[in-house]
């Protein structure tokens, strides 16, 4: 109890709402977030994201998986009249967001199921209603390399995301582009997917992510993704 009290006084722990226990404190969260935000992979991902945002005008994010949540690390604002903006440090449920499913897809099915021992609580009809539906959706993401969410955790918002892993330290980040679901053409969406996939191949090569070396992604790795901009 004395140790817990001392940790609470330094900010490592925080008292729960009920007052009968402790939760992880802001200091641990901030230390972890700052470390991750300044990691080599997240910096490289942010640089790639900035080029995609400049090319498309849509807002973009770099995020990580934190338990069953997606935690935003960095945000690049777009220049479209209608912008979709959440702030770094904001959280979204992983199972019903494109970034979350891009990150979850890098886990095996048993690990994903262990993260969700209780029934899912989808925020909209478009989100996976059950763990079986989530597992099926993740299989699709693994196959094609990118994830899409439409009107799920954020009403009226559509987003596209990919995930890259640093093979040396196991760190994973997602790169996401979001926009109004009602104001996007099929051609523009296809272009965003291409830019994200080429960024994934570029970063995957740099950080030894074998996932992006798969033959099915060879077309995206054939040229620098910047050429599509």
C-alpha cells in the first residue's frame, strides 16, 4: 500500500473513480506516448503521411494499438473545405476503425480473440457486430494490405489505413487518411489506396517488414509511390 501511494503521488498511478483502487496514471501514458511519438518508425511514417496529405488534401494520422484502442500519435491536417480532425492522444475502439483493423490484422486470430473476451458493442450497423465478423474482416485486410471503415466509430466519416512494423523492435504503426464519406469519388479513393500502399512498401523495405515483400504487393513496390502524386 505504501508503494502504491508513492506511485500515485508521482503520477505513475491514479485513484479510480470508486476510490478503492488504482489505475495507470498520466505519467506512464505520457512517457509511453512521447517515446513512441519520437521513434524512428513513427517519424518516417509521419513524413510519408505528410506527402500523402499534401497530394490529396485530406487529413491523415499516425496511430498505434494500445490494448483494444487506437491511440493517435500524430496528425497532418488537410486543406479540404470539410476536414475530419481528431487530436493526437485521442482514442478510438480498434475493432471499428480502419487504423485499428489495420493494426489488429498483424496479430493472429487467437490473439485478437483473447483481446475481446466479451461480446463486441458496435457503435453503428457498419461496424463488425461479432468477433467472428471481426476475424473475417481482418483476414480481408491481411490479404489486400489496407483497411477501410465507413460511418463506424465516427458518423459520416470514411477512412483508409495501412500498417507497417519495425522488424527490429516489433513496433507497429498505422497510417490513415480520413475524409467525408459523402464527398469522395471512386477514383479519388483508389488514388489514396495506391498512395498508402506505396508508402507501406517503401517503409516496409526500410524497416525490414516482410509482410510488404509479398508478391501480391509487387505492383505497388515497382515504382516510388511519390510518382502517383
